[in-house]
C-alpha cells in the first residue's frame, strides 16, 4: 500500500454524516453500511451535525470570513456549534487579543442563528407551544356593563 | 476530526467476487482490508469515500485471481492537535481518565492535563472507590477552600482538547494479562475554560 497524499482535505462532521446517509445509514435500518461505519453514524447523529445542511455550512463560512479565524477554528465551530461565548473562548486561541469579548458574543449569536441547534432542543419548543395555547384562552367578559337596560 | 487520504494499493480480487461489477467487487475488497483498521500516521479508517482509478487486471502465472492496482480515497479519523471533541467517560483510575467515542475508545487524559488542582480522593458515598475531584479556587487570596467538582459519572459527555496523537509500535511480545494493544492513542487535555464535563458549563 502506498500513501499518495496523506491529507487530501479535512472533512466536517456534517460531510461525513451526509456521506454515510447517502450510503444508506439511518436510525431505523442499518444494513447497507458496515458495523464500524454504523458506530460512527451513531456518534455523529448525536452531535450538532445531525441537523446541518450544506446551505447552513456554506452560509456560515461566508459570514465568518470577517472574523479572520484560522481554518481549524472554523472547522471546530461548525463541529461543536457553541451557542455561548464561553465556547468561543475555548475554540479560538488568544481570543481576548484577537476578538475581544464583544466580538466573541457577536460570533456566538451568529453561530446560534446560522447553524441549527442539535436535537436536544425539542423540549423547549414544546413548552413554547404549551404557553401559546394557554394564552389563547382569553377570559371573556361575563356581562356587558353597557348592556341594554331592561 | 475526519479527513480524506489518497492511497494506492495493489490487491488480488478473489474469483468468487468476479460475478459483481468491477467497482463493487473492488470496493468490497477494500472495505474488508481497511475498514476499522489503524494506518500509521493516517489514523483510523472509517470508510471508503470513492475509487479514483482501477488499473491492471493481470493474472500472474500460477495464480487463479486477477491483481488490480487501485487508487482510492479513504475517510480517516485523525483529529488534529488543538481540536475540541465531545466524548463519553468510559472509565477512570489514578493514572488517567479514559474516554470513548463509540467507534474509537483509546482517548486518554493524564493527570497533569486535568484542571489544576485536581485530586484523586476517596468517594464519600462509596468507601472503596476513589474518584477525581477538581477543586475550583476563586481568585480571592483569603479564601482557602473552594468548591469541589467531581468527575465520576460514567457515560457523561466530556469536552476535551486534543493534545497529541501517538501510534505506538506493535510490541513483539505481550504478557497474556495486559490490556489489548492500542495502535492509536489520542491524548487530551481538559485544563481550560469550557472543557471538562458539559454539565459544568451549562
């Protein structure tokens, strides 16, 4: 075996997940991929990559150009999807010098807007829907004070 | 975490596979050869991404099967130094924390890369076990005691930063009782803001 090119390009978790999906891996049936490939699929489906699409990722890469981050840092952000500034501090080296707190917060907000949240969010959505149905039940006035006098 | 590697390999196609189309047969052979195996300096092979070219097809004298020279790209699991990865805590002892990704188990966090100061103390609930505890000290100099954060939940997700990857060479002899040989070991660190069990930072 000869190694022609040891590093032909890095892949985001999303791209690997997309590839495994195109080969037929899914949560219900997993016959077309090998067991070891299925384990990778199981791991990736629980990370932030499970809801991402190609549009999300290309959109994010465009928007993040203004921050002058290294390629590895952009890759880390796409894979981990930190919604809070503390996550940005972990990923970006020398964050205070290069970005500063305000820019890190901006970046964290942009991440939350551009990349979809991982599957752990549905509980919050259900609670919101519950609030809406309760609010819709506006109390009706029992009697009209201006009712016609008998 | 993942990257593509272009390799060239000469393989012998067993005759019982010649009923399939050439591409399917070659892919089947490649998967059997490389899937879930560690290649030194390239990492753990996860999948065959695509086949770039298949050449040859010669049958050597005395052999009953054709030999092909194939160029293909493999998806390799090869984290780069400085990458942040979420993994589950599998086991811990006084020498290291061991984390697992499901498809890769040999991630090790040595004691000097735990947040300082950390101690391996007896568990107050279970006398027999000892566990790692991080003593978080506030900056105030007058305060001598800090709050304790334990790292002891098996299966909890831990965020770590890759410190280094090593490919130890295959030992010639191994005593029967030692652990199975790990061809690729990822060393991680959780000595930074935002690293460690995710429950600490939510």
